[in-house]
């Protein structure tokens, strides 16, 4: 990971909840500068930190925010939506049969042809090779058992998993609000 002293391309702002925690770690909660300016004018956010860059209009000048916090707390305890991305995040972007991280798909543990449903509790991340090998068989029949039992994750669990995947570039003004256990390059 590289810490940038110059603003990242497009001048995005890190968006924090009212408790000064990021709304999301993966993907990192970033808004384009245009959305941030609008939120400032609508009094929905407080500016916490700024870039050295300014935006101008004929009667107005404003420093671009690099970190903002929401004025109203957004509850994070709602159940996560069942999406391909959230499934991969729950399973750490790794095949639950062989641990590969490329060519990922999802697999019905109990095949649909056997009455298996498309639910958190019956789907795991699988690479295309393992998915094809398992086919329409049960784990017992295929002698392929997932490393972790499929389950419905909480929003907190997905956030924790997201912290394992820091972005390649971070602006230095964001560092006080992000918590990854990694070594940073200068």
C-alpha cells in the first residue's frame, strides 16, 4: 500500500459515519468531490480535513474536502444484501474448496436440482474448476466439503472481512480514520 501526500486522482473524500468510523472499508467509502460539495451545502456533512485544492465559482471559493463525517448517524446493523460481492467478501475472495482466488463463481452446496435454494446458508464461493468438478452432487457425493460452513453474515462481519483488503493508495489525511494491520510504504 502506498500513502499519498498528493491528492488521489479525482479528489475523492473519505466519508465517515457520525461516530467517525468509515461507512465501509471494502469498498472504501469514498465520494467524488462534486457529491461532497453538494452534501456540504445541504448541511449533511461536516468537513474534517481538506486538500490544498480549491473549487471556484464567480462568487464562491471552497477548499476541497478530503475527509467528511455525516451529521446523522447511519445504522450499520441492517442485514447485508445477498449479492455476489458480499458472498465473495464473506468467503475472503477464496474458493471454499481449494482456496484459489481466481475465476470465482458461487456454488450451491445442496444443488438446485436437489432442492437447494439460493440463500446465504446454501451458497459458497467456488472457483470455476471446483464448481465444475462438484457439479450437481452434494459435498458428500463429490467428497468436496467447504472449508467454512455457509452462513448469513452480519454487517459487522463483512466490515471486518473488508478490512483485510486495503486499497492500493490512501491519502495521508485519511490515515487517522482507517484501521488496517499492515505496513505502510512512504
